[in-house]
């Protein structure tokens, strides 16, 4: 599947952009040319040069270093959000899809109620409780995306539980929970992978939006949305302050979406032979 997947142009471009984002995130943790937090007012709003590739901001901090540091924060928050959302959402969806009865219906009523709330408004409410921090953003976004994962997994498990191999497991005397975890849930992995890729892009955009509103990672830590927000007062005098994080967010989202489209096409039986 891997060789066929990477014959698709969107998979190649998407994987390349994602690789650049991940490399930037690794460098943001391990090494940056300058300290992304310490101020140096003598270098305030310096234009891009050989010494500062993307210039400096209003506090004299190197924009390239802050971009790398922001990549590590954005990737950590997005990946953690996807991990929590998929783990909890897949379990809830599998249980409610495999086991029928009033408990499943009550849980799905609660899930539907969560889906009725606009995601950003729900995230704002959760952050108001837990505070603006990486942990608060992860909890807020996870609660926002868990219902979507649960819905997708439940729909797949509802059809899978009627398959012959699931019935054969029951006839062999295996426990219902074992049958669900061993036979039903693993066969719903393909849509989960596609959805997880989309969730990563959604989480990346939502984290940037929350940081732009001042509700994400608090200063002086850097985040792409926070950098974009800080650049608003200097767009005419120092356009590089907006261009750098704006391009980082756009290209990262483009990479995730292209690769997600390739995965969807690969797992779709009507599309997988079109390369």
C-alpha cells in the first residue's frame, strides 16, 4: 500500500510539507539559533538578513527561532489532541456501536448534544475553566473532537458486528468485549486513520486561532497564532512578522490536507486504483 500511496502527487507533496513541519518541531525542541524568549531591544524590528534569516520582532527576538519553537508547540498540542480524541472517541464509538440497548442510546444522545455546539465556542468555554495553557488547549480541543471520532467509529462498528468473522468469534465462545476489541475495532482502523489526519489539521488550525485570540499558549512562549497576533501592529513596517507564521500555518495545513486526501483515496475502494 505504501508504494502505491506515494505514487500519488498529493501524497508526495503532503508528506514533504509534513516532514518539514516535523523537522522544524524537532529543531524547536533541540536547537534554535537564538533564544526564542529572551528580549534584545537593541535588535528591535531588524529586517531579514544573513544573521537573522526572518528578521526580529518588536522585542528583538529572532523570528526564525520563534518559528521553530512555535512549530514544536503546535505539533505537540495537535498530536496530543489527536491522540486523546482518537483513544477516547474510538472506545466510546466501538462500545456504543457494538453493544445495543438504552445505555448506548443515552451516550449517543450526549454525543449528539456535544456535536450541536460550535467547536470554537466549546473550546473557549473549556479554556475559561482550565486556563490558557498547552494543557487547557489540549483538553478543550479533545472534548471538541471526541464526538466526531465516536460517531465515525460507531457507524463502522454497527456494520462490522454483523460480519461472519464476528459471528464466528461469538460461536467459538469468545467474550463479547474480546470479540469487539479483537475483530470489530481493528477493522475500523482505516477510517480512523483518515479521520485522525484530518483532526491533526483541525487541531493545528484551532490552536493557532486560540493563540491568535490570546487563549492559547501564554507569552513569552511562542506559537504561530500568537506570532500572527503580535504582528498586527507592525504589518506595514515589518511585514515579515506576519508572513513567516502565516506561511508556516498555511503550508502545514496544506501538507496535512493533501496527505489526508491521499489516504482517503487509498482506502476508498472506488478511488484506490486511480493514481
